[in-house]
C-alpha cells in the first residue's frame, strides 16, 4: 500500500477561493495600519514581485535610507539649542520604523490570517481535489482548509509554521538569512557616537526578529521527519518551492528513499519555473511528474 506525504502550500488555499495572497495581506495592512504600510513602502522596493516574494524580501530592508532619514535627528553634542531629548531622538526614529515592520506587521499578519474565510466543501468553485485523508500532511499554510473541506484529521497534519486555529500559536513568517550572515559593525567605543551604536542594534534586532528559524523548527519536528521512511509518494500541492523553505524539502529527501519515492509537483501557469526550482533537489527525472493542481 502506497504511503503518501502531502506538502501543502498557499496555492492550495488559493485553488479553494481563499484570498490568501501576500498581496491581499498588503491591502489589509494598508487599510488597517497606514503608518506601518508607509514604512514598508519607504524601506522596501515594492515592485511587481514584492508581495509575491514577500518573505524573501524581508531580508532586503533598506537600512541605508532609514539611517539617512534618522540622521536629521542626530544633533551634535555642542549644538547651541541642545536638549536632553537629543540623546534619544535618533534611536527613537530608527526603532519606530523597525518596530512597525517587524512586530506591528507580524501582529497584523496574524490577525489577517485568522480572519480569512474558509469555505465548506459545498461552496468551492473548483472541483474538489483527490485527497487521501489517511495520508500524512506537511502544511505550510496556517488555515484549517484540509479539515474543513476534506475532513482530514488534525492528527495527520503538521502545521510547520503554526496554525490559525490555535489563538496562542505564534505564526512563523520571515526571511532565510542566517543571523551570522548579517553585516556587523565593529565600533570604537571611545570615539563612536553611542546613539549610532544603539540605532544599529535596533536594526540588527529587525533581522533577528524577522529571521525564519528553520533549523530550530526542524529540530522541534525531528520525529515527524524521521518518521517518513515508509513514504513512497510525495505530492506537492500549491507550494512555490521558494528558497526560504528549501531546508524542509532537503529534510524530506533525507528521510525518504530518494531513489524510489515518486514526486508529483503542482504548478500554476508556468511549468518551467517550478521545474527549474525543483531541479535543485537532484531527484531523478523519471521519479518526478509536474501537473496542474486540479490534475494531481
């Protein structure tokens, strides 16, 4: 009997009519908190791909522009109109932006996810997918779509980045830059302005706060991945294969039999893009089938 593993990505929710694109979150954020959205516009390059690549783009926070903007509050200590507030104004401006696009935006993201409407099985526009409810599910989504539409038992699903059904769950969102990869400054503590040092620490906090701790997550769910040895069919449904999640796919490959396990990968419109992304995992071509989601 075939043992299946489903890997569920956001395309799965989109197929079922759920407005779960990052661009939908962008609209929600702009309406809910225009100030935070203005920081996103100011310190990220919001081109046509920004919301599509949202998590990866969090690593490209324009800190140079932020420092330039805050520098007008870096008043010299010998200024005639010196005020004690000048000890903190520069750091305050930097921290205000950092907190907005890390903590505030993350909080709004969780609120947005938890208000998404999940249809029931009788109210989806597309044909239901052929889902084996007895299989194992690695779910990159946060929503209870599998349970509500297909009746998959909760015990069969690992919500690798958190579940919206659990109000205490901290939903994981972020970029894949390792903290040690970040630029670090070496300061001359005797001569460097302490305000500049503190401002840089706030910026470093942003990267730490928005880093997706993949290694920690893999350690936490080691038992799940080590239990995949009997899996001989992996169905990837609606996952974009973004680089920030590659470590999870390598972990799957490490724990199944890579020379025998068959892969079925869904694509949306552009098959070539998904084929190119998946080729990085070095799976034999004869074991891989690419198909539109509705045909998997």
